[in-house]
């Protein structure tokens, strides 16, 4: 997801002005925070831009301290404004008492109700803001006046009235106070608190709050970032209106904070709101519209709404490619998001191809250690993990983790997530003690930095529970899994893919502890929900199905097992087609399951139809066809149907030889089973013949 960078101070500020020469500026305090603060106030006094992010880069490891001190002394901006004299005006300012190009004629000394206008401070899409005096109370105020071309029945006038009502209800230290509203000579106005010197510092402070929010966001301190974005948003809505670009930029940033805090429903609502406005005001293909559309797609992906997420992501990629080209950073980021959606849809090969392209492009564009490059490399790691390419996955994770610790610190959520990814990869390689150690360190850091209920913390809790479960530490694993499930049910609901996986994980630990009744109930519940909500071929449905069906197989619940598999095969055929290669692959996995639990009669029954279809629809040189005949021969051998077994194994032997050559593992498997067949069949000469072939190929 991308953050909106409309956070700078007004663009018409004069250049930086310093007293003395550049040599004089060298007298900076040796402490980097003090030096940054000094430059911050220099910029304020000179009227230049306040680039808080640049100042933070000069204080590695102490960014939060710097932001806190800037935040505490932010009001100094207003006092310095007086020393500078008049503040810069918005574009189109024509001076006191002038007629502007939009026909408005407010001037210094003009009376509007109980208010005398002094000077213009700024303007938004539907109104202008003036410094004024409230005559009856002899106090200075900020007077917001609806533009002259807006009639009292105009939709913007109605919106203006809603702002007045809403503003009168706001009580927050970061929000200016609404004193009065009224109408005079057909012009609506709002009278608001004017902070010391002028109303412009309110907009200045809103921009500064947004900028500081950005810094806290990058530090992973999302609750503090939310406070700053909310403060900025309240002021910008009141002074600029709901649809001003700066207001929308702050709303966009607030949505990102909600996403990071796993408040996905709120993030979705805000992104839809901003997208609707930007489509109407800017157009469908304007960059800001595409940015919001991409952010919405990411949230929908995380909420499991994959079809709409894919549709939006493809639109963004196509429109970015047309507007800025295929190798622009924004296009590459859009392709990364699309690849992650494809992962969720189980299209792993397509996702891997796209991610390798994106990683290469980002590395060339930004460098291998840039955070954007590191984050798209994280996406590639996820695909490699699913494909069990664990050695490459571990290498990439360790590389990313080193960069993140150096750039973000050990407690940043992105760093902690990489530690969780490393835990999973180590676990996949059976490096269980090391996996447990990494998971415990990451979880301890996450609880301290983010809290026990943060999504990142829950993810790490799951990684630790899995490592514990596979080492026989079932009691602690169960405690963690129950806590995770409780949080998932509360935050995501009982139909979310993460909740379904949590049910399966808890059931596995309960099974290990001998609590079979509850384990089976949880698995059946998860499987029924996955089929109903996600569909038959969703990756999460397949994971849940595998957990459920293996439980039934191991505990010899043959009636339920057979009925479930028959029902699922029909559903696969309806969803993909009877002859689709993926349908055949899934049926072959069921053959393996039946063979593993000694149910070879059922395996033979499935294989008879499987080989018939494969011979008819797949190419003769297909590896899958040879494999299906091999499996059929092995299962026939196990039920002593020797003649049929011989025919199937000979077909498999011939096809494997033509596909991979004589001295390959698949050919040796077939020869070993032919030797076993002839020994069991009482044909020692044939057994010796194939034993000799096997010995010759070994040589």
C-alpha cells in the first residue's frame, strides 16, 4: 500500500533565509537531535519547508525523541510567524480590498454580520478564510465565507451547514473552536478560533502533524501516527472542506494506519470513500485515484475478498503501464500487489514469475537495500515458502532481516514479520529448536512494542505455537492457539481464512493431546465454512480439507472419510471439469491417502477411472500419465492382482524411460516394484531378469 505524500507545508513558501553565511551555519550542536531542532527552527524563522523526514534521517535511532520534541514545541511556529511579518498567501490572493477572479469582493474593513474583515488567509474549493474581528466581543477570529457563486440552496451550501453543525460538536485540543455561524447579504459564514498571529498556522500545523504522522508511521508507532493524522484531518476538514486534495491525502494516510493496526473494515470504508471522491473529482486514471484503488485492493485481499481485489489490481497495473510505463516504481508496486492476490487465489507459478520480475526491476531502479525492494522481496519469499523452495527462501529472509534491522530497528513490525517468516522456513526444514528461539525473541519484542493483540504479534504467536507443537510441547501450544483463535473470531469473524486456519491448528494440537471429539468438531466446522464461503478450490479450503481428511483417515472413520472424498471429487469436477489436469492431480492425492492408510481397494477404484481419463486427455509424453500408471500398478500389487499390476508397471516403466532416461529415480522405483511383483507371483526368473536390470542401472 502507498501513503499519500501531500504532507508538505504550503508550496508557495519563500526560500530558506539564514542570518549570516553558510559558514555561520556550521556552528551546530554536536548532538544530532539538538542540531536537527536548531535547523527546524531556522527553517521556521526563514519561512522555508519543514522536512521532518530529512531531519529524522540525521538522527538514526532517535527519531521518536526528535518528533516528540518537535511535537511539544510545534506551537512556536505561530509565534515565529509574527516575527516574519505576513505569511504567504494561497495562489490567487489579490491583496486587501481587491476583486478576485472568482467574483468575491470581501475587503479589509467590510462588515459581515457581527464581524469586520481584516485580511484573507487562504481559500479552499468552496470557501475563503479571513482574519476578522468579532465586534461585540472585540476578539480576533478566523472567518470562513462561502464563495459568492454558491447560493443558499447550492449543495455546497448544504455541506457548509453540515460542517458548522459538526464543528460545533468537536472537542479536541488539536481542533480549532467554532464560535458562530450565520448569513449576511446572502453569504454564509463560519467564525472560528484564530490562533495567535493568524489562521494560517492552523493549516501549517495540520501539515506539520501530517508530516510527523508519516515519521511515526515509518517507525511502526501506528497509534501515535493515528493521533497526528486525526488532528490534521480535523483541521483540514474544517478549513478546507471534505474534498480538498490535502484533506483526502490525510484521510488516505489514516486508512493506512488502520490497515497496519488490522482494523481492516475501517480501512476498507475509508478507501472506498476516498476512491469515490477522487473518481468523481479527478477521473478514473489520475495517479491519486489509482493509488487509492491499489490501497483498496490490498485491504480487500487481506479481508479475503479476492475476486474484487484481483479485478482492481489488474486495472491499476494496466492503467499504470499505460500512463508511466512498465518499469516505473508505481507500476512495479502495483504488479507486486497483484502477485500477492494471485497467491491468495492459488496461482503460485504466475505469482512467482511476476514477483521475480518486480524484485529485479526494483533492485535496478532503487537499489538492493532500498526498503521498497526489500518489501517486494518479502513477497517472493512467501511464494518460495509455499512451493517448499526453503533454502532460497531462508537465504532471502536472512538478507532482508539484516537490512531491516539496520534501517528500521529490531522492534519495527516489518522486522518482526521477517523474524516470523524465518521461523516458518526453519520449521519447514525441521530446524525446530532454532525456529523456537527465533519465534520467542520475535514474540517478546512484539508484545513489548505493539501489544499482545496486534496482528503482527498474533502472527508471531502462531509461529511459536507451531514450533512448540512439533516438538511435543502440546500444553503451551494449545494455550497459544486458543488465544489466537479468540482474537481471530473477535477481529476477523468466523468466516475469515485466518480464523479457519486457526481452527485447524488448534484441532491438530488437541489431536496430539488425545482430545479427539473436540478436534473432529473443529475440523468439520472449519471445512464446512471454507466450502460455503471460499469455494471448493480455494487454497485455504484445500488446507482445511487436508487436515480434516487425514484426521478421519488416521482415526479410521472410514464411512465419513469415503463420503467426504466422494462429495469433494464431484465438487472439483463441477468447478474445474472432469478432465481438467488439476482435477486429476487432486484425485491422485486422494489415491496416496488411501494407499498410506492401507485402503488399497478404494485407491484401485479411483485409479481405474483416473488412468482412463489421463490416457484420453493428456499428452502421451506427460509425466503425470506415467505416474498415474505407476501408482495403479503398485496398488494392484498390494491387493495381489498380479496380471493387472504387471501391465500397469510395464507401461509406467516404458514411459518413464522415454521421459527421463534409464538411470533415474522413477525408472528404479518401477524396476523395484516389478521385482517385488514377480517374487510375490512366484516367477523367480522374471524377478532375476529385472533385478539384473536394476543392478545394471545402479552401476
